[in-house]
């Protein structure tokens, strides 16, 4: 959203650069000649209005080039006051004629100042047009030719300025649409890359797990390993639990961490181990790699459990803990990782493993 707003501001800033150049050309290229050659009822008032409008153009030029917000309120007041002064300097029969250089020029100044405030701009332009026509008609009812010339001049000036407003709004909308399409494309590309990396990681994990499992099966098939040996039974239980967890990692479920721990518990229960599973706290988002490291101690402890085990999970906004107490009969070796800390304690024939992950504060 911020990028779209910045894109809209860029459209306004670019259009204002064009407008400030056009306003300067119109004022000094087209308006200066009639100011110097035509007769005015109050020449000093016309000159003062011209200078005031030139100052507004100069100030806007500096602010536009620096991409700074324009002094809208003060600039609009100066422009309207200069318009009234220039109009008052004319004789009644000169209004909307060649001598009336200020009418169309004032609209460009208002367009420059109020380009990003369309409703205010339309209101001010309408008020300026109505006021100018009111002053024109207050001098007396003009003939048909004079009225037609005045209407044509007013329509031509206002029509071009409204066309600029419409074009700017169309460009701004198209820019927003283009930005939305680009953002959607970027999101899709990120999803595709994420899916590809996840698929690659799953393939590697399956290959590693199946490699160790196949070597175990090969040892059993060749008679190198005795199925009655406690170490072989522990290795088989470990491999079965790891495979069960690996399969669970691919499931699309609302609470992946509980689902993966539950898969480990189910694998132990299938071996006849009495397992109790307690959960405290609401679900929190946990990255997949962190979930894998958190469930590592669970896999190790439950695969070594003989008769009973207890699994407890505590989840808060700050951290996630998973503790396993099992009658493994010996100390288990589980190393801490960079993100997950692991503690191991032995109490007689019972072993307690706890994995802890602290969420990083953003």
C-alpha cells in the first residue's frame, strides 16, 4: 500500500513539473505581451497581479523541483487575489478579450497548486469561473457576439485544464493497477521459489531418512543385526518415529507443531508405550525448520521409552517449550541448535528432555 501511494505521489510530482513549465511559458510567453501593449483602466493593478502570479510560479518551481509539499492555502489565496485584481484593472468591454490575460492563466496556477486535491480544485475553478462571469455580466448585458466570444474563451480554458485533471487521474489509476499487478507477480514468484525450496528440502530429508532406514533394513535382512537386541529395537523405534514425523510435516493442518508431536506420540503408542500428552497455551506460528528442531528431542526420547512417557507442550507469546519424560534407562544425547536450546536431565531410570525456542522480537 505504501508503494502504491508513493507511485501516486510520483505521478503528481512529475505532472507538476510539466505544469510549472507550462505555467511559466504561458505567463511570460503569452500573457506578458498583452500586459505591455493593451490599455488598462488601472495598469498598476494589472502589473501587481502579474508580479504576484509570477512569484507564485517561482515559489512553486522551487518546491516542485525539491519534491516538497506546496504551500497550497497561501498560494491559492494569492492566485485568487491576483485574479480579482487583474480582472478589476480591465474596462468592462475588455473582459474575456485579448486584454484579459489573467482568466486562463489563473486556472493553470490553481491546477499547479491543487492537482492532488481534485474536489477542492474543481470547486475553486468553478467559483473562479462563476465570479468572473458574474463580474462580466454586472457591467451590462453584452451583445450576442461578445457573449459568444466570452463563452468560447471560458470554455476553451476550462476544458483544457479539466482535461489535464482527467489525464492525471487516469495515469494515477493505471500506475496503481500496474503496481498491484507487479506486487501480485512478485508474491507469486516468491511462493513458487518457496515451494521449490520446500520441495527440495523435503526430498533431501526423505533421502537422508530413507538412507538410514534402508541401511537398518539391510542389516536386519542380512542377519548382521539381531531383532531381539535392545539396541536394534531402539534403532528401529527411532527410525519409525522419525519417518512418522517426516510424513506429518507434509500435512496441511491448522496446528502443525501439535500435529507433528502427535505423530511422534502415535508412533510410540503403536509400540505399546503408555504416553500422556498435555498442551498449554494457544497456537503460535513456528517456522518449519524450528518445528523440526523442537520435535527432535521428542523423537529421541519417545523412541527410547520402554513402558511409559509424558509429553508436555507450553506455548506463550514469547517462547515455545516441549518437555518429555521417559523411562529410557540411560542418558540420551541431543545437541542444542542455534535456534532451539535442549536440556537433558537423568533421574534414575527416567530421562527428561526439554527443547525451548524463544521468539525473536521484531
